[in-house]
C-alpha cells in the first residue's frame, strides 16, 4: 500500500489533493532546523571535512550512484549523528521509482530509498541515473511516505538527499514546511556541519 501511495504522488499538487497537505506560510512552523543546534566537537568537524573531501574526489570521476553515496556521505553522517546506537532504530521502506524530464525531453529515471528512524524521522536517499535529480522531484514522494504515519497530531521530520544536496521537511496536521537547501560541496558556510547539527537535534526530538 505504501508503495502504491508513493508511486501515485509525484507532484506538490497531488500532495495537496490526495494527502490534504499544504505548504505553510507560517515562518514559525519549522524552526527546528534553525535553532537550538548542538555544538560539534573539533573531531566531528575534522571528520566532516574529510567526508567533504571524499565526496569531491569521488564526484570528480562522475555522478555518484546510490551505494557510493551511502558509503561516502550518508553513512558517516548517520554515524556521527549517533543513529547507529541506542535508543535509535531504523526500518527500511520499499524503494520507489522516480522519473523526470531532462534536457531534450529525455526521461530520466531513478529511485528513492527511505530509512525511518523511530517511526518519526525519514532519511530519504535519491539515486539518479545520468544526472543528479533536483530534490524537489523526491519531496512529494517523501511527503507521501510520511503521510502513512497514523499520528498526524505529532510533528514528523524528513531529510532528503542525493549526496550533493540536502533538504529537511516537517509535517504536522495538514501542513508541511521545508528548510533551506544545504550542499556537500560548500566550503564557506560549512553546510555539512549544519546538516549534522540538524540531524542530531531532530534525532533528540524524535527519541524524546
């Protein structure tokens, strides 16, 4: 059933029509990604810089496919966030195929895989063929995944990544909010540090 739901919802219009979810205009709806972030240790900062350098080296050879993204970028982030230890537990959702039009009306194919942490935090990885999907393509299906959770009175969170970019999303009731975009490549804002701090903060929220 979850597979069918996600397959059928590929646009934000369908998110509103079929799931009843609307993008909020309330600037205070999703502040968790901006405030109360944990401080990272020097060791964590150094590890993140190594992850960034590893990514830059790998991407220089071409587009990273799913398993490489998992090993080079996503797995180190989840480890540093403490998600491989108690009290956190993952379950894996069914993979969903995605398609988008590229240059010259070429249909580009890929898929998304989701790990669900504590039933309240979705970690969604986008795998692309030939090109890197804009994360906007995967957001409707991420919201479809999250909509299957029965307790709509509780805030739910998600992170969508293709290895190079990251977006965070929150749903509560019939509304959702989306964070700014973060990039692995960035060396000026230290985006990976921000991503890790947000993951740690959301992890603490869903575990409490």
